[in-house]
C-alpha cells in the first residue's frame, strides 16, 4: 500500500475516533491484557508458595500498578514510533501517528503512568516489584524500541523486558526473586520467538516499508525465510524443556507436565509447518501458515499458565 493510500485509510478511520477511544489505543489493550494475564499467573503461584490465598486485595493492587506501567510504556512506545507507525497500514490510524494526540500530550501521559505506576507498586506491594516494573518499562521503551530501526537483534533484546511480567507477579506476592520465578521468566522468554517470527513474516512488507529491522525483512528473501523458520523451530524445541521446568522444581505435578507436553507438541507442529516458507519465500500461502502459528502461540501461553495454576502445589482457591 502506498503512503498516500495509507494516509487515506488512516483519515477515514480517524473520523470514528474519540479522545477516549484514542487513549484506549494508546495503551495497546491486547498487549496490556497479555501482560496482566502473565503477571496474575506469577502472583497466583507466588501466593501459593507463601501459603496465602491468591485471591486477595494484594492481587488487585499488583495488577493495577502493572497495568498502569504497561499502559504508560505503550504510550511512550507510540510516541517514539509515531513516524514509522504512519508508514504501516496496520498502525497508520494510531492517534499519535495521525496527530490526534500530540507528542507532548502522549509523553506526559506515558511518563505519568510509568512513574506513577512504579511508585504505586513500590508502596502497595514491595520496592523490588516497583523497581523491576520500572526496569521493564525502560528496557521496552528506551532500548528495544530504538533498536527496531538499527539491528535485527532487537527481537532477542526485547524478549527480556517482554518476559518479566510473570516474574514481577511472583515478586509482588513473595518480595524476592526465586527459581520458580526465573522458570516463569524463561517460559515467556522462549515462547516469544515463534510468536514474533510469525508476526514478522505475516507483516514483513509493512515492517520493511517502515524501516524496521527484523529477521523477516532481511535480504534476500531466502535468507529472511531461513532465519525466521530456524529461529522459530529452535525456540519451539527449547520450549519443551523450559515448559517442564516448573514440574522439575515441584511447583506443579505430573498433570501439568502431561498438559505441557501436549501443548508443546501442538506448538512444535505449527512451527514445523511454518518451515515451509523456506521452500518458496514469495508464496502467498506462507501467510496462512504464519497466521496459524500466530494463533497457536496466542492460545498456547494462556492454556499453559492455566494448567500450571490448576496443578500448582498447595493451591488455595480462596
């Protein structure tokens, strides 16, 4: 799609937006929801390790603070990427890309939410949780976001702040970093790669147009396909071992291990099918296998966490 066509589409979408809906888009609700879900899982498991009920006001306070920082990080991300967002059809209608929310406006909202949320977490939960959440925001906004236009390593570097929410949920409940929390971090870290490789391939033309450096936007296309497919496969295989770590640590039992192996098999099969992009990178059918892998990845993670929570040792429902 040409820049003119992109701008036209964005303007047509803009007519339907209100300030409230623009604020919602600024907070990236889908990304924020995934962060909250993974953080809630970490808090639940951390509470059980402490022998306290997980469903309590501490959970509400932790998720509220994490949601504030996540929303602020999303706003700051869009402030930095307003120019590149304008070049891609899927993001061209975002409020800062279309100047419906000005740069100063977006920056003020972002900084207030990030700083306010971090301070709130430090006071409402514990200082470690507040610091870790602030580090996550800084890593996402100040390191990962600028690197997207510099090096393809941004995906690997960005996976670190992306994997911290369940560990932060654990520290909100326990106040310390322990091996089960590290296992949760590792699960989310490894999960991201097949997920992001599928997104990168699905929207590779958009990313290339915006100048974003990803494995999928490398040249030639054969090298891009090989890099995406092999990275996705490597991490999908690694996911089998990493997903079983909580059982090895006795956080969960055999039922979780069985569920994890089944889910891992499904994720791995979807990733193996994604490998077909290597044969003919320009085949339009590749978008279908990329979209299937994306769907499987989005379903896989919540189901894995749910299985972990249902089989957690010493679980307390109330």
